[in-house]
């Protein structure tokens, strides 16, 4: 009788499944989708709406809806909260990632590219210091803190917590008593007197939120596993989570895509022969 044998194929381990934490991707994806919605409403209201309202009552209603949303109290409340959550998630990701320096350098290069490209479309379109610039600085800053702490997770977390709180407190003080002539508009919104940036996220207090996220990440996700494994079933979160995984590229590409789609739609159906944006 021939004995059963184990071939080399039998002992080859299966590839490990990606250890991404689903709830981080999901929440980040929600923030990204809400950002896309926010910018879509702005483009309809500010760029295309003034031309659309001259065509029909339906297009005037679209313009009115976008304008009411943009000026609504709901947006005023949730807009800063959503970005605050997004920045905290960025900090948590820093505390979990092993290649933050590479990510930071890539973000710096992309941020400079965004400034260069947007400058080609005139002063009203240029992004001098937007969310990508701020996050690039935050990631590099985290790397410096981690280096000073000699890559000790607890020491890094404590430094991030202290520095993050100090940044937020300083911003609160300067909001009440802004300095008269400080310059460098990218430092804080209370100092944004000169220059213009179509997307504007100053260092204060936003870097503080990133550092707060970095301070809690190692404790919340000590094992680098989901805190809600029971909800990670049937892949229900994947359609939203994919947007969170691609957040960087979505940020860079979503606005040009929106503009192109609205321009083509306007050219074909609303203002025949006129792209409006071009």
C-alpha cells in the first residue's frame, strides 16, 4: 500500500491577509465622501450656478440648493468636526505605520506639485497651503518627535500629547488676541491677512489634532487590530472603506474630475456649446 506523502506544495503557507483596520478606513472614507459632496456643492454654487440659473427653473433650484447648503448652519457645525476627525485618523495612522518618513516626503512632493499646477489657473485657483501641505508637515513633524523620543512608543505618545495640547491652546489664545504683525499666513487662520489659498488649512490648530491622534493610536491599537471585529462581516463597509484607503489620490484628483464632469454636462445639456469653466 502506498503511503500518503506531503509534497512541497502542501507546506507552502498561504499569503497573509492584509491587516488593515477596517473602521479606520471606513471613517476616513466617510470623511472623504463628505469632502467630495462639499466641493461639488461649492462648484455648482460658485462656478457653474451663475450661468445655469439663466437657463431654466430646474437649474436655478440646483443653484439655490447648493447655495443654501454652503451657507447652512449644519455645514458650519459639521465641516470643522469632519476635518478634525480626519486629522486625528491621520495621527493614528502615523502611530501604526512603519514608513512615515517615506509617506511624509511623498506628501511634500505632491503638495508642491498641487501648488504648481493650481498656480497655472490663476490667483483664485492657487492652493498655497492646503490640507495636503498641512498633513505633509504633520507627518514629518511626527517623524522628528519619534526620533527625539528614540522610537520609544510611550515617549513618542507623551510628547505628541503634550505638544498637540500646547498647539491647540496657543491657537485658542491667538484667536482671542491675534498678533498684529506675525507674517507667515500658513501658521494660523487668525493670521491669514495676506495672500490667498483656494484650499487653506493652517498649522495651528490642525497639527495639534494630528498629534493627538498619534498620541492615542499606540494605546487604542496596541495589537494593530480592529477594535470592532464583530462588525467586520459580509464586507458591508468595503464600498466606503475603499475611499478611505485611496484618500490621498481622491484628494488630488476629485476636484479636477468634478470640474470636468460638470463642464461636459453643462456643455451637452445645460449651456450647449459653453463649458463655462474653460
